[in-house]
C-alpha cells in the first residue's frame, strides 16, 4: 500500500513540475510583456525588469522561480505593485470554492439520484424524462444557463439577486449554472452503468439468495457503478472549485477565475504562473485521491491491478 502511494505521489509531483515548466516558458513566448503597455522611459523599464529578475537569462529566471516556489513563495504581481500572488489566491479562492462546493453537491447528489431512478425505470416515462433533461443540460453552455436564470429569476420575478456575493442567495444561480454539465454526465453515466450491472450474473445470484431489492441495488449494484463516477468527480471538483471563468464574470463573483483572466490580459507572469500552479496542484491532488479511493469503493480492485 505504501509503495503504491509513494509511486503515485512521485508521479503527481512530476506532473505538476512539467505543467509549471511548460507554462513558464510558454508565457515568455507570448508577444508583449507586463510593462509594454506602460509609458515608461527605457531606464525606468530596465529598473522594473531588474526588480523582477527579467533582465537575467531565461534559464536563470526559471531556476529562481522554481527555487522560490519550493519555499511556497509565488512571488509578487508584476502589474499590481505590492500585491503578493499568494494573497491574491487566498483572497479569491474562497469565493470560487464556496460556489464550487454547492455546484459539486448538486451535480453528484442530483446526478446519482436521477441516474439511479432512470436505470430502475428503464424504458418508462421517468427514464425518458430524466434522459431528456440530462441531454438538454449538457448541450447548453453554463454561461447561457446563467443568463437565462438571471433573466427569469432576477429580472422577471425578482426572486434572486442577479450579481454580487453578499448572501447565500447569491450562491444559487451560479451553482446551478456550474452544475448543469457535470450533473448531465453523472446522471447518464450512473444510468448506463447501473443498467449493465443489474444484468450481471452476481446480481442474479444475490437475488436468488433472497436478498431484498434495496440491498441488491444499494449495497451491490450502485456501489460498483460508482467507480467510473469517482474517476470523473476527482478532476471535476478541482475544476469547479477553482472557478469557472465565464460564470464568475456573468455573476460578478470575485473568484479565482476572474483573477486568472485578468492575469492573462495584463501579461502578469507571476500571477498567471501562481494561479496555474495552484490549479494544477489541486487537479493532480484530487486525481491522486481518486486512485486511492478505487480500492476503498471496490475491495476487488487490487493495488497491483491499479499500477498496471
């Protein structure tokens, strides 16, 4: 067990390093820079570049950044003087995470419940209705759903506030917009997997032993159908928690997605790198936990098989 975890941990750290390295050098290939739009004299521009180490060779800049990153230092914003990248992340991430947790809960609980109901009512009207809803939500982008929700619930009926982040009511519409696509995928995945499992031999054996329908469905069939869902949920959680760029913009949420877009627009290298490193670490971290959860969910899966 420890050997398996150790290998996965090393692989995860290596992947994070690769992503950060590629991002670092790709940023330097982008036209323009963080100080090109400013009306600066050559001497002032040279002094600013020296402050951030941009006057040094690229390899030396990379070595300096990685050395500071290992120490937990993301650097200082090149556009907003005196603002540390770590402060930007710690200030904006909670807003994205709060909405993200609600959206993930809606997607997972709603998707599994309706997917299970559709599988148990396979071919009947509840199944057709759920499949229709899931298909519809997967074809409509989240920003369109967000705009429709604002028009109906905020403009027409004045039930919920259109923008802002001051009350629990502000969480409802952006969470629904973010949850729509993953809800669709989880519900359809649960339905298809559960239908296949209910036809398997070991389910017939369980029924033949006289086990109740509830035990067969929830203890045997549904538990095994959750494995592909866990695979999807790991990256999903990291993606949603770090914020949806467009959705946060529509609902005026001061989240991490907004900071990421702003850093790209401003060519703010340190902020862009810091947010990318933070996002990548979350994504790989959740993927790592998913690998471990496989064995917990289904004891039949051996660690030796997971390594293959």
